[in-house]
C-alpha cells in the first residue's frame, strides 16, 4: 500500500496525551491514526469497540430507551424552569 504524509493540527494537550497513550500501548501515533481511519473507511464506528463501550454494553435492558432516560432525569433533577 502506498503511503503519504499529511499535516493535522491538534491541541498540544491532545497530542501529548496521544503520545503517552501510544507509548503505553507499545505503538506509534501513525499506527493509532491509521487504525482509526481504517475503521471509518470500512464503515465501522470506532467508538463501538472502545473499551468503555464494551464494558457498558448490556448493562441496561434493551427495553430502556431515550424517553425512559429523560423521564428518569426529570424525576431526579426536576424540569428546569
């Protein structure tokens, strides 16, 4: 596969955090970005495989919907007014 360079502007804080993440996972920023973009190109939602999403998957009944959540918030915090 042919590769090319690209320039991307990100905040310094995000870049430093990404570098630390890559180092902690024994990889490079190039590999991280490439893997993310490959998932997008394949029509996958990269967030659906995120560890936090995996841990939370199935924690609620499939019968619970957005309206149920809104009702819960209304009961817990009351309607802003």
